[in-house]
């Protein structure tokens, strides 16, 4: 009977230890396990939130990049249009300036032509007076014969 008594004592001791462990050991262990589970669950939830926020941030960054590219394209287009306008304006100004210079040159040519004709008329009149004085054998006074010279100059001018 001794082996049965030892078995019964071992069972009672096992039960006492099991009860003590269940009473004083399990609650702190279960509390630690539950706290660790909560921390893990919070970490997983934070990780999911972080992934969602990262995806949202990537989408927002892509949107910002697209908007920046669109604005850059608009700015380049505006700069091209502005440069084309400036080129056209400069071309127009150059044409106007060229026409003005041509008109000034024509006016200058006309003025020089008139001056040359006047000079030729004077020289022709002087030559006519000199020729007339040689023909007459005496000197013709230019002041007294101003009408004669003017008539001669007008005839030379006409053709």
C-alpha cells in the first residue's frame, strides 16, 4: 500500500502546486500575455495606419508632381508665346524702322538732287553769263541782268 499512498500524496502535492500556480502564478502571466497581445495588436494597427498614410502620401506626392509638371508646362508655353510675341514685335519695329530709314533716304536723295540741280543751274547761269560776256566783248553785270539770268535758269531747269 505504500505505493498507493505515495501516489495519492503526489497527486495532492501536484494539486496544491497547481492550485497555487493557478491562483498566484497564472494571473500575472496571463496579464503579461494579454498586455503583450494588446501591444502587438496596437503595433499591427499602427503599421496598417502607417501603410495607409504612406500610400496616401505617395498619392499626394504624385498629384503634386503632376501639378508641378502641368504648371511647368504652362510656364514654358507662356514663355514661348511671350518670346514669339517679342520677336514679332521686334520684327514689326524693324520693318517700321526700315521703312522710316528708306523714306529718310529718299527724302535725302531728293534734297541732294534738288541741291545738285540748283548748283548746276547756278553754274549754267555763270557759264551763260561768261559766254554772253565773251560774245558781247564786254562784261555783263549780273545785278543788272538778274531777270535775264533767272529766265535762263528757268529755261535750263525746264529742260
